[in-house]
C-alpha cells in the first residue's frame, strides 16, 4: 500500500506539472519564483542542490505522502507558444510543413492521504490550441487543428472540460460546446508531453544531467527560502535538447541538420530553470522554467534546399498554494467521454 500510494502521488503530480510545463492569469506575467540570483552557488551550496534533487529524495520532495493527513496544494501556471515551419525542395518538388502550439492555463491540484489512499482533485481553466499543416507531400494537403477552452477539473482518472472543444482535419470537423472528459493521462500527454520518468512535478533527471555540463551556471538565494536558478547558455541548451529537435525535423521533413547548423543560426535569449525549497523541511515549494529561443536555418546542397524555422517562448510555474482546488462538479458522470480521440 505504501509503494502504491507513493506511486499514485508521483503520477498525479507529474500529470499536474505537464499542464504547467511545458505551452495565464493576470499574476502570471511575473516570475512566480523570484530572488537575488546575482551570486553563483558555492561548492557547498551546489552539493545541497544536488542532494535536494537526487533520486533518493524524489519520493519525499513534497513530504511524507504515506502519512495519514498529508496534503499538498500545487498551483500550476503556464503560458507560451511554439512555432515550427519548413520549406523543402528536393528533386524539383517543394513541400511545406508548418505547426504551432499555444497554451494559456492555470490549474490547482489538491492531493491528500486519506486513510492510506490518495485523494486528488483539480480545478482551473485551459485555453490550448495546436495546428499542423503539410502541403506538397500528397495530392491533398494534410491538416490537423485542435483546441480546448473552458473551465477544467480533474480527479485521479479523468480530466474534465466545461467549455468548447474543436478538431478540424482535411476531411472532417468536430465541435462541441458543453461538457466533455478524457482520461487524465491522455489529456496531459496531448497537451504537454513530459519526460515521463515517474518523478514528482518535474523531470528531475533533466535537472541532474545539467550539473557538470559546460555552459550551465547555478545561482542561489538563501536569504529566506532556498531558491535556485539554473541558467543554460546556447551551447548547454543544444547539448541537452538539440538531438530531440533534430530527430523531429528528420522525421517530419526527411532531412538532417546538425547541432552546428542550429548554433550558427540561433537567436538565444534565455533558458532558465528555477527551484524553491523550504530551508527547514527541505520540501519543494516551487518549480519554474523560462525559455525564449529560436533559429532559422537556410541551406542548400546539390539535391535539396530547405528553410527551417523554430521559435519557442514559454514560461511555466508550479508553486505550493494555500488555496485548495474547487470541489468537482456533481455531474461529472454526465460529461461526454471522448477518450481515444475527438473523432
């Protein structure tokens, strides 16, 4: 039962971070974790950060979830967009691929240990849209547009939306104004895929992999809580994430670009991660990430010419909250189940 409860908390909180992580409200225009991050971490402080995000600490990072009466309210806020486009000419034929994703959402998840079992509920709002258009690859253009907008709720199984849901393809259209539900796992996987390594809130493995990487700097503000800012320069960001983007470009466009291509043609503003811990209990009080970067690559070989653009601007936050989630509506059983697809 203890292992099951820990794993249930992990899954619920990872799902919650997905809505913050990865594309707000009036107060979300400012950083939800701020501090005086002028000084780089000392060797002792860096060792403490590594201990706090260690695998051994992952299951207790929000407290002893197996203890009767344990509870935690997590407020997730995210805003941002990602845009991708590619124009490729090969063997005298041209095709284009364009895609975008945008999110503006806030969600509070309340979790508690009640008689040895996890009780979880969530509430907030979501405004999500995505679009992919492919032209020139077949006789007919391929289109897939999706949007979800409205009040949101969640329990351990489902994600509920009271609002409007749409999906448009080149062949069909679905639109529903009212109440729908999808599985919690599918909702967050579709909206904001996460690393999925089973750790609480964040992919702590990504954080751990940054230490010792050239181009990564760690700053500390321990004047009140223990706050951490991890800043990546363009080389560090490429070392950690370029291979994933290159794989997507290869799968989508059938062409290969190099990390050097991205480095030479990138406009890099910042890539920062934030952590906040209680100085006494060492519990996680908040997490954040801020990305603002782009690249535009134009190249030509004997057989292929291509123009590839990528632009991402996204801020995501999770902070512990004194405000619990709203109670779920009493009629969730009547919400239309569209798990498995809008059509």
